[in-house]
C-alpha cells in the first residue's frame, strides 16, 4: 500500500477511535444489546437517594479552583508565552518546542522554592464564591505535576517545603465550610515527575514493583486526605486515562470501596476508574461507574435523554481552555457573563451542576477577568438563584425562549430570547393537571397576565399559555419568570380531527 494512503488510513482510524471513545459525550448513550458479566462494575446504585447525594443535586452552581506551581509562570516565562508550546496553562511543565526555555523542566521542578502567595486569603476566595452563589467548590490538592498543597507524609514535594509552608488545603476547606459551601477535593492520579509512575501498563517485574509502590502511595494520600479533612463531601478525580491505571481495575475497585467505607456518603465521579474490560466512566453494560457523570468538561449535553437519568456536573473554563492561571487573556475568546448564564441554565435545566473554573495567580489573586464575572454572576444569582438551586428538569415541551427548571409546583422560565410580541408562550400537555395559574418577574416581582392560547392545531397533544411581558419592561440580561402551576379554570374545545 502506498505510504500516503497508509497515512490516510491511520489518520482515519485514529479519528474513528477517538470519535468512538467520545461517543458517550456527543450524543445519546448506546447500550449493548446483551448484558455481560462485569465483576468490577458499579459499587453504588445508579441513583443514590441519601442526604449527601440529594445535596449534590441541589447545588446548581459550583466553583472549581486550579491552583499550584503552574500559577507562578501563568502560561509564560520571562516574557515568552507558552501558548502553543504547552497544552494548557496548568500543563506548562510539558512546555516544549522552539520557545520553551532551556532546561525548562528543571526550572519548573524548582518553582516550589519560590511559592509564597503573600496575597492569598482563603477567606476572601470563600466570600467571593458565596457572593457568586456557589454552593460547592472543587479544589486542586495536587495536579499532574504531583505538587501537594497539603503537608502530605508520603512525599516531600509538598507545601511544607516552600516559603509559604502552611496547609493550603486546610485553609480552603475551613474557609469555604465557614461560608456554608461544601468542598470536594480534586486529585490527579497522574504524576509526571514521580519515578514510580508509569503511563504504560507495567510489564517487567521491576515496572510492576514500581507501579505497585505508586498505587500504595496513591491510596495512602487519599486516606490521608479523608483523615485530615473529614468535612469534605467528595473527590473529583483526574488523570486516570493511562493504561497503567486502567489495568489496575481490581485495585481501583477495592480502593473506591475502602474510601466509601472510611467516609460514608462520599461522592465520587465516573472518571475515577474502569471495569475489567477497560471501560471508563460507564462499564461494559453502560452502567455509570461512580455517583455522577464526570465527562462534561468544557461541553454540555444537548438533550436530557443523553444523561440516561444519571447525575452529572459540567466543569467550564472562562478562556477556551486553560484551568491554571493565565496572565495574558489577549487574543483569545474569554466567555462573557451572558455565555456563562446560558451554560448555567442549560446545565441545571438538564439536572446537572455547573462548575465555573478560577485559576488564581502565584500570589493568590484571581485574574481581574474572573473577579468581573464573579461579581456579575453573583448580582444575577442574588435575584434569580431560586431558579438555579434545588430545582430539577421540567418534563415539558422545550421552549425556544430559554430554559425551564422546576421545584414542586413552581416552574421557572429563564428567558434569553425574548419574543418580539412580548408573549412568552409555553406548551403544556392537554392532559396535564399542572398548568399556569399565576406568574411574576423575579427581577421586580411584577405580576404578569396569563392568557390561555388554545390554538387548536390538529392532532396536537399540547395546549398553550401566553405570559404577557410588559412592553416597558427592559433588561439587558436573561430574566426569570416564576410560574405557579395548578388547575386553572380553562376550556379546550373538542375539535373535529382534520380529514387528510
Ligand atoms: O489534564 C486535566 C486538565 O489539566 C484539567 O485539570 C482538566 C479539568 O479538570 N482535566 C484534565 C483535562 O481534561
């Protein structure tokens, strides 16, 4: 076969494999026609009903914080940008190519000697998150560079060996808990600079010995985190895609069991492990491995059915990618508050939690662009938060105006696309006993008129209600209509079906 056609074939195979691997995040899940025996499948039921999981479902909005040594360079070094040289700002240790500084890895691996965030205040971060309306936060204890922000006994590469010295994880957990915000700990299994870490599956006896030592180290650190910070609600695992971790499915299954036994109610996402057939996030029968889908990273499901009834979170960067501090936001699209509000309401309307990422700089300050969004988002949440927290998917026909969320007999319509005729028309099944009986704007508490619009389309299973928006009501941001549902006195004429 000619070389070119072989390369094309290889490329297409790679594309196919990648698209197949990601099929679970780009459309409805396809379940195998026949179930097979899976020994290392789910440990918890698909739909937990305990208090901790109900609290998870009620969060709505969360904050992710990626912080570590990568915050010091901020995606550049001595005026040279790492853009294009490293995959993301928190991946800057992997910076390569013509612009990468000479002996960059050695420079990076010595940054801990200068890590001294003098402007860091966990209390300020927690207050900002509270004002933003976040109900939980996910904090990086250790990213792929292996640097621990807590004084771990199992590695000297940790915060106690830095000018800062203090236990950052403890400061964050205590400050956020004091603001009534639950804390989840991000933990990367992958450790670039750990001599015992292997990305490939261990083959030789020496490799097996090394990697088994690494697995024990990982278990020790996780048990240490549970012991040191008993108020945390869960783990957000990452870096679990290498073959070395995938082949350790018996170890990871037993580790998950042990973590759950040690910490009743612990919440763990689907990214932690895989079954014995190498299936990650969902086992070989399509059943979720963990308590919530943890693959909606910088993407959102387009249909409620894609979730197959699973709980889920969506984690999102403000820049296109880049979770750690990026000093320079010029020349890239950074999401606006309106973008984020749309993603937030899209997420909660499908029973998910939306988690917005912040990447503080090496001194402990948020990027000014993050401060701006936190303020604007918080201002919006102060008025409209009840449409975000403690709500669920509304089982109603979709609307083109925005997103529906529901809490018992209260329906929230968050309007992004205002009808030019000011008639917010919603469809309800004709057989429904929960129909609009009153409505008001959350922004000014103004009561709104509701008109039954029984259009009478042939074979139409729905009836319609128009909520009349005052012409003089003006706002430059999405707004929420709070609708009380009940049994209004309406009459739907029985019309003759069309003869076709
Ligand atoms: O490689 C990491 C990345 O640095 C970041 O932490 C995100 C957000 O969790 N997760 C992985 C990339 O998918």
